[in-house]
């Protein structure tokens, strides 16, 4: 009996020891999973970054575009190449695919909200990239803190609705270019009741530098082919004939804004500096003094209209002296045109140049005068369907002195209309005869877009645009045009038609 008890107690002790050992080997109880929490402080879509008090929103879009009888961004064929020269070999349609990615972070602090924002694009355009190529661009990247904005953001010259115009095209002319951000340092003061003011230093290159032309040198002629080398949007101020020097002073930009439920008001002004290159081949020839230009703009938006809920009307007008890109530009034209507009139709041609100014050896810069007025109206038929109509007129002139310089350079004796290549600039030089020597010209545009949103954040739309290149030059242009015979072309106003369709899915 005694032996039996000892065996039972021994077995129990062994089992207890084994259980204790196994318990020691078990892992410590895990902490509760820290789930991502919704951040409701800054609107829908924000979440707290785990372990921090910073809220983040990640978004983006996939955008598919097809343009008919136009170039990238639904821009009309008026800037050279097979399209501008109206050749049989031109593309009748062009496709583009874009992936958009955005990040937006907000952190509350004793100095207010600290915000960072970035917008990046992955792009593929037919005939521009290789089969599986493409390119990456950074449209916006900025930090906001205590009223300051540092980085690449929408210019403060532009109205607050600059990126919400009711269209597909970013090749439509509508005043200041705002397709992507402009590097800047800005300070915004809030005065209450929706009234605010901003002062900023903005980098003028490339969007704000329209370029200068030294009439002693060649400039790319109408019909001379596409530009060679890098364009606006890659390296600034590279179109053949541009005599702009370096950026010496940033543009000074300021605005006053009023934001209300009924809409908004916006007034802006900018100071722009044009720095010229040398009169001749090197610094020993001298150069003109810097020319100081300016631009002013006013814009109004109406959000409460008798035509229906969500309808809106936007109107803006701008004037620029020696700062043409504040008034005569729009969208993405800088990526494919530089300072030239040119369109052929049969034995006629229309052309003109958008420049900050012109100069000749020994002269000062003769600044251009540019102005524009634009309007955009959008009507919602119901929650799924909406239609917009929009129009613009942009105009530029060079004055008597500037016209005289251009006339002398473009005459048969001057012979300064050349190719797009610096290696052999005058091989197909053209000239004008019998003209009024008035290089003022304007572009009028009207367009309409209808959009259908069958489900939230999915929009299918179609757009049509009519453009007219209106000029005062007249006379005859003689040259060997790329893809065309060497002949005389009558200088006439030109009409252009283009359209596009788009599928946009945002998230």
C-alpha cells in the first residue's frame, strides 16, 4: 500500500513538472491588433497612420483619352508637324493612357494643420513613347504650414477653380497655364468671412517664360517641322530661336480672394522679368537690359444659378505686358509648341508667335501686349448627365517697333525664318512678301463637353472644339514646307476642328 501511494505521488509530481515546463514554453499573450482608424477631421477618405496622429488619404485615377484630328491633350493641329502642315501622313486619331496617384497628409499642431500633398502621373501616349514605355511626371508636391506653402503648387495668379474647369482638353486656351504646379514660396493670410490674400515668389521657368526673339538669328518657321531636342515641360526655353537668358529674378505674384456659398471672386497680379541673351555669339557683343513686365487678372465664379442645382458659371480675363504666358496660353501647349502657332490648309497658311518680346542688335526689348477673356458654363440635366459650353479669345501684339523688327527679319532680305534644327538653320528658310507687316494675331475657341457618370467616380465624356486663328498679316509666305512642295502660300485666317472622348475612373 505504501509503495502504491509513492508511485501515485511520484507520477503526479512528474506530470506537474512537465505541465510547468510546457507552460514556460508558451508564447506571451500577443497585444491587441492596432486597427487603422478613420480620421474624420479633414473629410472623407482620411485614416490615421497607425501609431501616429497624422491622417493620410491615398487616391488616384485611371484616365483613357482618344483625340480626333488633334494632338495630345486634345490640342488643335496648329503647331507644326504632319498635323499642322495638314499632310496625308498625319494621325487622324491619338490615344493616351494615364495613371494618377495622390497622397495627402494632415497633422494638427499648435501652428495649425501641417499638410503635405503629392500628385504623380504615369503616362503613355501613342507614337511618343516606345511600345511599353511611358514617362513619369510630378505635377504637384508641396508642404503647407502656418499659412506658408513650399513646393510645386497651383500658381497664385490662377483662380481657385483653375483645376476644375468643365472640359477634357488641356490644350484649350484659357489664360494662365495651370496644367501642373509651379515651384513657389507663398504666404496666405486669412482675414475671416472667406476673405484671404496671398503673396508669393514663383519660379517662372518654364511656364511663365514665353521666350524672346533676337531678330539677328533664325527662328523656327511655319511648316518647318516639329521642334527638335527638348521641349517645354522637359527643359525650359529650348525651342529654336528663343533668345531668353537665365532666370535672374523669380516672379512676384499676389492675389485677393473671396470664397462664399454663392461662388468666389479672385483678383491677381504678377511681376515678370525677361532676361535676354547676347546680341551676338558671346558676351563681348553685349545684351539688352532686363525688361520688367506684369500681368493682372480677375475671375468670378457663380455656384447658385436659376438654371439648376450644381450648375456653375466661371468667367475670367487677363492682361499681360511682357509676360505673355499669363494671358495667351493654356493647358499643355508648352510641351509641343514653344512660341509658334502655324496651320496650313491647301495653298493657305496662318501663323503667329507668342513671345514676351523681340529685340535686335543694339536695341532694347520690345515687349508684347497680350490679353484674353474666357467663360465656362456647366449644366446638370440630372445627377448622372451634365453638359458644359466654354469659350475663349486670346490676342497678342508687338507694337510698331516690334512689328518693324519682325518684318525686317522675315522679309526675303532678312531670311530669318528657318528650320527647327540649329545644325543647319537656314536650309529651308522662308520669307513673307506683300504683307501689312502687322503681326498681331488672336485665337478664338468655343467648345462643348457632355459627361455621363453611371456610377460614382466613373465618368464617360465626349468633347468638340472649334478654333479660329485670326491674324492681320496677309500677303504671301514662300518656303519649302516639310512634306509639301516649294511654293507660295497665301497668308489667311485658319479654321480648326477637333474632338475627344474620355473614360475616367477615380478612387
